[in-house]
C-alpha cells in the first residue's frame, strides 16, 4: 500500500489579515500548498488531499487542481480543525493507503529528510510525531489503524488530540525547526 497526506487548508487566515495561507509564498517564492505537496511526494506520498473551506475554498481548490491534489470541502470550518481532520481522514478510508501525514498548511518548511526519519522510526506504532526543542510538531505520520478514529474525532472533547493522546504514538526527536514553525501572523512570515 502507498502513503498519503492530508493538508489542512480550510482556515480563514484571520491573524494574517484574512488570507489563504495555502497560497502564501515561502521564502523560496513557492506557495505553501505547492511546497508541502512537493515535500510529501518526495517522501513517498502518492495520494494527497487538501481540505478547503470558505472564504478561500474555491481559490485554493482551483490551485490544488493544477497540482493534481484531490480537494475535500469543509462547508463549516468554523466548527474547528477537528472537522477538517475528520473529513480528510474519512477520504483516506476510501483509498488504498497504509498511512497518512496530518499536515496543517501553516507548516510549509518541513524537510524531506525529517519525514524520512519519522517514517523509519514509526516501526509498529500507530503514529509518530516530530519533536523539536522539546515541542511536539507537524506533520505526524498516522497508520491506517487510526484513520477511522480520526474520521470520528470531531465528537471528541479535544478533537484529534484526544485520539492521538490515547494512541500508541512515538515521539521522534528531530532538528528540523520547520516542524514547530507554524505561520499564523505576519511576524511569523519574517522569522526563519
């Protein structure tokens, strides 16, 4: 079976003044969505889905189409990130994939080598997440055995965190600050 990636891009980018984060440019000048898709594919993901929502869903979906990325629409992303995770992993249940990266679009700077380290470390665990400077980061790698639980995570008190907290998840120490560098504000765009 192959690998997949679920990219969460249904937010409103409110702290950035109301922009589609997926279409923001990295320091290398490529949109976040493009960079994440490229990194995921280089690390072996053969199926990529992006979860989009208003007000930028149409624009992000159109761009995703040019990249060969499947689009899942979250009609009410204001219900929280768990609603997007549920939709994304629900879509993976229908695919013949062994595992999937859970990847918020505001983490475009993760290195391919980091994903390879996480994949090598997961072993028989149900999930593996990068940890840098003592902080849990993104994207965690999720085995198929957890897909159905994530599909139902919206009913959990703490969403996907509840599912992952009780799962057999290993923390994988990495040096890649891109795993913990989440871009939420204009200042975050400036920090390397």
